[in-house]
C-alpha cells in the first residue's frame, strides 16, 4: 500500500510539492519565499504551509481534522490534535485544559520545563512527588504509586495528576496503577509521554499510556518516529467516550498557544509517521528493540561499561554508564562528533544516544564501535558516579510558580541567593528538568549541583545568567 493512500495530509503535501517541482504553482500566500531557492538557498526547500498549499485556506481545517481523526483511531481515543510546537506546546495545552487558576495538581518533580511553565500559564499549584533514585547510579527509577496516593490524600481538592513516563533515561512507572489512583479520586491522569510515541504499536514494546488508563498524553513524533522536528501529538479520552476531560476545553487550551500559521510540512510528517506505525509498527518496533538489545550486549561486554537494562526500563532506550571505565563523557562525545555521530546527551558519567526506527544494524554497529574505541582511548581509574542534578533536587516550595514568575525580582550573587525564593527556571539541558524553579527556595544543595554541571562543561539553560554568578530571586 502506498503510504499516501492512508495519510491525507501527506498526500496533500506531496501533491503541492510535486507542483512546486514542476513549476506549475506560484502561490500568492505566505510564506514569503514562495518556494524560490535562488534567494536564500535550499534552507527553505520543502517548507510548505498548511493553508493555501496543502489545501485552500477554507478547506485546510477539514483536511487536518481528517488526519487527526486517523491518529485518534490509531491510539484508541476520541480526541487528537497535531502540534508544530513539540511536546512543549502539548504540555502547556494540557495544563490549561484540566483545572482553574489556584487549583492544586499532583506533579512529578522530574517534569520537563515545558510543563512547569504550563503551570505558570494556567496558574496551577503543584504538589510535588518525586521518583525513587537508584542508589548505585543516581538515576531516577519509577514514581511509586504510594507517593501519588499520599499526595492525593493530603490534597483532596487536586484536579489532576501529571506524570512523566517514561523518564528521560527510559525508566517506567506503573501507569495502570497511577490511573486507578487518580480515577479513585475522580480526577484525570495526564502523561508526558514525549519519549514514547512508538509505544503500543508492537508487541515488543510496552503499551502506550492511554491503553493503560491515562486520560491524555502528549508525545513527540520527532523523537523516535520519522517525523520532522517540532512534530508532536496530544491525544485524549474525553467525556464523550467515558473519559474525564472536556473536549471543548481541550480544544480551546490547545488553540490558545498554537500558531495560526502551522507548517504543513511538520503536520504532514506527523500524519506520515502515524501511517507508518499503523502499517509497519509491529515489524519496526521489534527491529528497534533487537537493535538496542544487541548494542546493550556488546557494550556490556566491555570492562567497566554498563547500560541501563532490566524490568522497569523501556527496551528501546540505550543509556550508557561510564563511571567504572574512568572515561569522561564529554571526551567520548567529542570523539563521536568527530566521527559524524552526534549524541543527544553526554555528561561526565552518562551517554544517551537516541536509536530510532530509522536506524539499522550498520548505523548502530558503527555507533557501538566508536563508543568502545573512544572509551578505550580515554580509559582511566574507575570513579564513583556523580549525583545527577536533574534528578537529585529536593524542592522547598515557598510560593506557587505563577506568583513567583510575575513577582518583582532582583539578581543577586549566587551565594547570597541561598535561602531566598527563586524567580527563574534553571536547568541543565539536556534533559531540561529544572533544578531551580520559580517559587522554590534556593538551597545550597541545588546551587552546588548546578555549579558541578557548569564546572564540568555542561550546559546551564534558561537562567538569565548561565555562568551562575548571579541568581534571580524575589525582591
């Protein structure tokens, strides 16, 4: 079957792209480059909008709705929207959809920055729950259901539970039990499943969170699936089909922060990725799991190299631990960059290469060979792994994020900020999990963890002063 037969947006995109290639179309609509590559070069090639390209302006919404309905059917729900703003937009839309300003929500503290800023936009008050942390590696394990149940008992007026699953390093929680706990309290479970768009379409992979009882998910089509950057889906089970979410409120929340000039290219790539999953998900998912399993076996055979594996770890995630080899992750990352193998993440003790359904035995084998060669080149005395700042934070809440975000603030020397209330969001990136968040007390522990990342050459993101010489606090 031709993929475009089952993907209406992809078909429309290919039709317009063909007309551009033949020179039979000259649009009098945005974007301003009008498909001419002679002005700025190939950087705009393939940049086709939804409106007045994939379809006439008056018909484009219906075309998009057809594609979104196919996605809802594929994930077994009744509501789906395509986002060109990544899971960032999806998280913020869901925050706006579930409660009213001032309401409490139960949230995993290892949330992505986008959800925290969604809480700011919606005026929600987070009740933090934290995952367990593996003592041997310093990496997050699951969020125990008992922690969420305790938070719900202490905050009976909470309006939703927000859970990030799987974690950035592939560890998973008992989503079914979390859904039962949320539903017993009469509230929805919302899952940031940004890294799990491939779940549920192969018996080699875990079910997706919606199949396990979650009421809504946001997931990134561009992380493991073959979609364009910024491609994401928001999927939900609404009260029209026995769920807990209002579809009208979901729609308003989604549209509130979505662009009115969406990229047809990104949207069509979501449609195409969905069609690929429906058609070939079983085979592609199984091959992906086999590729990662082979890489794990080869890497684990190298003295000192460890990989995250076993129950509670998603089978298609490759996470490599370096501490026992003595090699520094930044040195390995530099070697891989020179080999044309850029990584998603590297710090002193951790490598996270993203293996996707676009990989094969050759690409993954090349990666493993390069990692092993680099580790041997930089091998030294084994060391204790560092505690990762993103997962070790123990927050002390002084006020809600929205109040702190809009309050008058001052920048003070970082040491003088300890004990004061943070006005900004500060996170090592990747993974983009805040160590300091608006409304939290700046602690010596958090500042030391951030400084350790900075001193080791890591990236400090979102802070007004990424050198950490100063911190913004409430005036």
